[in-house]
C-alpha cells in the first residue's frame, strides 16, 4: 500500500510545537534522520558526543554564526521509539515568539524543512505509530471544548474505536473466506450447513455493525456539538433567554423592537455536549433594510441547526404571527417556549401539537426544565465511548449497505455477489483506520491539524 502523500524520504522537518504567543516555555520539534545532526549544530555539541535517549540536557542554543539565542532543555527520542517513528529532538526554551522564530530559522539554515500542518502526526501514521482514526483523535483532543469531548477523544487516541473497527473487519474477512470456500466446492461437498453458517455469521456481523454505528453517531454528535436557534417575534425575550442560558450579558436588552440585528452566539454545555445557542432578529415585516437582512439571516439558519426554540410572550398569549412562524418550521425539531410567565398569574399554555415549556428568562424560573429538555432532545445524556467524524459515519454506513447487500445475495443463492458484498464492507471499514489505501483523503485530514503536531 502506498502511504507516501507529500512525504519525502530523508526529509527532516521542524516546527514550533507550542501555541502562538508568549509563554513560560516554547518548544521546537525536529523529526527526521538529520534531527540529531541539526540539534548538534544548534547546541554546538561535537558529533561524536552521544545523546542518551529520553534524557534531558541543559544546553545553550546558537544560530549558525555562533551567536547565543537561548538556553534550555534538549531531549532526544531515537527511531522508532518516538512520536513520529523517526529520530525526534525537542528543544525547550523560553516561550518568546522572537526567540523561537530565530531558533526555527537557524534549524532551517542547518538543513531542516518547515513542517506542513499535521505533518508530525502524518509521519506517525506513515510509520505505523498510530492508525488513521487515532491520528484524527490527536486533533480532536487538542480542540476539545468540554471534558466529555476530551475523554472521548482520548479513548479514540488510545485505540478503543480502532479496536472495534479492526475486530469487526477481521470477522468480516473470516466470513469472506467461508463464502469463497463455497465457490470452490460443490454443495454436496460442503453440506447443507454451509449456507446456514453463512447466514448466522452475516446476521451477527450486521448486529455488531449496527451497534458500532450507533456508538459512532453518539461520538460524532459529541464531537461536532449542537446548535439551537432562538426564534420568535420581536420583544418576546430571545435575548434575555440567551443571557440567562449563558450567564453573560451578551445581548442588549431594551423594550425597543428590532434591537437584535446580527446573529448573536453563545456556547453552553449540556451534560458535556457543547451547544451553540443563536439569538436572532425578531421575525416581523419591517421597512428597515438592516432589520430585513437580520430576519433573512434568521430564516436561513433553520436548516443549519439541530433544534429551534420558538419563544412566545405569555403576557400576550397566542398570536396569529406566532402561528405563521410555526407553520414555516419543522415541528419535529421545535419546542414552544412561553416566556414572561412571571407576568401572568396561573398561566396555562394553549394545547398544541408541539412540545411546550413555560419560563421566565428575567427571573430564571424554569431554566432548569429547559436545560433538561434540551439534553433529552439533543441526545446529550447519551454517553459517547469515543469521538467519530463524518467520514467515519459514511464509511460505516457504506459497510452496512454492503452487508445488507450480502444478506440479500445469500437469500438469492448467489454467493459470488455475497462475497463481493463482504469485500466491500471490509474495504469500507479499512478506510477508517487506514488499513486500505486511502491516500486521496490523507491530505484533507492532516491539513486541518495545527503546525507542530
């Protein structure tokens, strides 16, 4: 299998591995066959003086002209026992962007090449230090926005997702071998139990894949988070609810209709699920071109969110304009939220075919019920055993279709097509971990990483 991508044998790459900006520590990372030689040049250390693996050395760092740049710790990780599987050197100095920049330029002058985004993790994959799903989990862990995301990303990095994929793929290949045996021998030689065994194994494979797909969908939901849209007429309390949910005075609140023009966004956490709450312009007919644009943007978001909260004013009751707004919504993804119930004694919402809640954003009444409701409808209470990406779901769905096709061919007695269905399922699963040639997607995956990882 070709795993070359943009990798050139013999290249030594370098990058700053710490985030941009000032800090107490800044790390320069080298990977490749010339890492040690370049580090010797930066530290003015004689080539014959050995480096002990994974041993910290206090060293001075110099540019190629011999001018002192910094002092810090130098670490050496020999191949193949390093993050990338190549010789790796890390120089840990002060976290000054200026100093790190000078150190980076000096490493390039001594023969290193600037690393592309994600190239260190790409090389770890190319050298078998991790599979493709684990490499993607590195980026997910770095960008985790909640503890739940971080734990699930770490589970993927530790190989829990890959383990499930590899186990199922091996079982599919075993069933494929059984199916191919049926192509080489007659029914008399195999006996009546051959088709029964194939049917039983296929059913078990489909059940295991369905479980794996369900768990991965949970992981994908946790990874991407969810979006909730606040919608309604002007002055029903959308901005007040945004502030109450986020605990911040993000939105300006006034009795003047049309205050909110742009889309306001705040992220909250529901049972570990990151949820972006969007406050929109009040929906009404207006001659103001700016407000008209705000209303247009509000409606454009309807297909981009997981859930819509249609806010209603309990002090005014059900209005004809509320009915017109509701008619334009997907009522399978909508909840009616009656706000300002503190202004109405013993308020009872009208009976409608859409779930409804009562609260007071100003007083905080009913916010807990709203959070629990959102957790339920967004699936936030379902734990995710690992993080997954959209491409993982597409591959799992492709494998599911292939196994369904194989099941159909078994019932029709066409074992040649059954075997092809099993091959297609195994290939689809192999694309997740990189067990089959997936060079066409590697560039897209690793280009999204930060430089130095």
